[in-house]
């Protein structure tokens, strides 16, 4: 079974940076995507970014474009989310999630990458707090 281990959260001041990691285990497939989602208290879970493990294509929410960068290290089966210029509104629990990419999901990935119901496996959350 696929397992995801997220880490790297913490508390930073506005303008600071953090790098989240998501280690993927339990699969030898390449046909999947990893999404990062976040959920703040009282708010719905929000898609932040996504990367296609096979071809490296990336997707970002408008609220984080230009500040967050998603990347992968295939040798380590790890997906990273580099978060720069952090704002108080970025405070949330961050989750990584696994999406199998059959041909239909691959074609629809630009549309469904930020739909949390589409994902098959979830890691535990890691808290990110941006506060002065």
C-alpha cells in the first residue's frame, strides 16, 4: 500500500521560508501525481500545488504562484514544496496526497489536480504557522 510521510512544517515570520518534504513509499510506479493541499481552521481543504512524477509538469494555486515551488527527487522518492515569502494567510496544516494517473486522469490533470476527492492516498499533515 502506498504511504506518504510529510515533514518540514514549523513556525516562521512573515517573509520567511520553509521546505516541506513528502516521502512516497509502497509503489514502484511512475504514473502518479503528488499534490500538496492545506487546511486552515474553519476553512475547506485547498489545493496548493501538484507535480506529475513521470513528466515533471507542475500546477499551482494562484495564491502561491511565484512564491512556492514544487519539485521532485526521483532517487529519493521525495516531493518537495519550497515555500518562500510566506504570509500569515499561508498558515495551515499542509498535506501531501497521491493520485494514480491512468490515461483519463492524466488527460484531466490540469483540471482536477486541486480536487481533493480525486486523490487516493493521504499523508499526515504538517503544521505551518506564519506569525510575527
